């Protein structure tokens, strides 16, 4: 790889990695400050002791968290909240666990910051004169369809556990009120700033600095508990380099034959299917990187690829980082989901949510 090629790759990847590291710091500090705990207790109170209402409120929190703070944040931080709510109220934890997992993936289309693959796609959309606002317009219908399809499948599989009533829950544990307000304000602020199209790396970076300063001023000892995912970021960077080299040495023609060409509905389903297959066989990030160059000739084709690698990696445990993080959090809370159940139900959700999403892209204006 030449110096120019390496510089071009760095220009694409560095802002994505800055966002990933910074938003992880924001999410960890927000969790420690009690933002997600308070959100969960708000949902249990607002549910008025009815399980279906509580579940729908949890859905709202999960979608908002995924859209504005990324799918990995939902997997890491909302999974224990959902399981804790279920344990406190004496209801089945499985619907809340599966809701978190699936919406972490299927709700990650709407904004560029919702998924690392979306961020990676921005320069390709820019090359096709599709800016941030254009991206959101193009993604709106597919993103909505993906969430609706996910909820339909969740209800089919878990409707028995999502009926009835629950007893009043205990009040949230006490938190540092000042840190809670600061972290809550930062989380509420970054969403609109992302939606306005400001640089995700800058917004998340400033948010992380604000929260780190607040933690240092309130209790410097807590800084040691803030986990920065340096190893994961370096691993992702290495992955980008490997895929880029492979594309330059013969992988691209093979992927082009897999993804086809054209923008008819059948063509878009083929692109999304290729992305879904590659994501579940390998992982969604290398799947996107590998197929990006052969689908970036039209905005609809690139969005179809994002549907495949964002919405459909629900079948295998390694299909997305969010799934691995989710499984880790579930095991820590004593919940193990059979890989056969994960694959069976995940296949159904991927087909329904992904299919509806591509249909919305193909046929809705």
C-alpha cells in the first residue's frame, strides 16, 4: 500500500474511530451517572403496571439510544437495564433481551452515527452529491420499516410473555445528582447535534471531554473506572487495512459478481442479501468494507447494502459486534440464549425486517 493510499484510508477511518472511542466514553460515564437507570425506572413507572405498555416504552428508549448513541451503546448499556427491570418486576427477561439485541441492529439505519458502517458510507454518499440531509431522507422509510418489522416479529415470538400486569417497582438507586444532570443534558444534546449533520467525531469528542472534566471535578478517582476501548479501536483499524489490501489484490471482482448491478427492486434485494450473507458469515464491518466499492454507483444500492449489513446480521453470534457485546452482558446477568434460538428467531427477524426495509427503499418515495 502506497503512502497516498494509506493517507486516503486514514482520512476515512480516523474520524470513525474517534467517534467510536468518544461515544463509548460518553455512554460509560452516562451509565455510571445513572442516566440509563433513571430511564429504565421512568419506563417502569410510566407503564402503569401493564407489561405491554412497559415493553413499548422500553422499545422507545432502545430505538432512541440506537439512533442517537449507536447500536453498541444499546447493546452494552441497555441490555442490563432491560434485564434489571424484568428481574425487579418479576416478568420474563427474554423479550427485553431480544428487543435490545434486535433493535440495536435494526434501528441503526436512520442517522450516520447510529452505526459505524453508516459513518463509513458518508464519503461515498458525498461523492454522489447526497449530503447528510439526503442520507436521512433516503434512510427514513427503510429505517422505519425495519423497526416496524422487528416489532412484529418480537410480538409473534414473545406475545405470551408481554401480557398481564406487574407490581410497582422500587425507586431508582441514589446517584450523584449533579453528575446525573450533566450526563443527562449531554446525552440529550448530542442527539439533535448529530441529526443536524455536525461532525460526529467533533460532537462526540466534545461531549466526552465535557463529561471527563465533570467526573474529574466531582470525583477524580472515578476516572480510573472509565474504560476506553483502545484495543477494539486498533483491531477495527487493522481490519480496515486488511480489507483494503484484499480489495486491491483481487477481492473486488469476486464481490462485484455477488452484488450484481442495477437499481430495480430485484437488484436492491440482491445487494441487501449479499450484505446480509457476508455479515452473518464473517461480520458486518468487513462485509460493508468489502462490498462498498461495488455498490457505491447509486445511492439506492449503497443504502441497500447498509440494510443488509445493519438490519440483517441477526443469525450468527459473531455477525455484529453489538451481538457479541449483548451476549456478554446477558451472561453477566445470568441469562443464556441458545444459539439455535438466536439463529432461528434471528433469521425470521432478518427476513421480515430486512425485507420490509428493502421494499420501502425500492417502492416508497
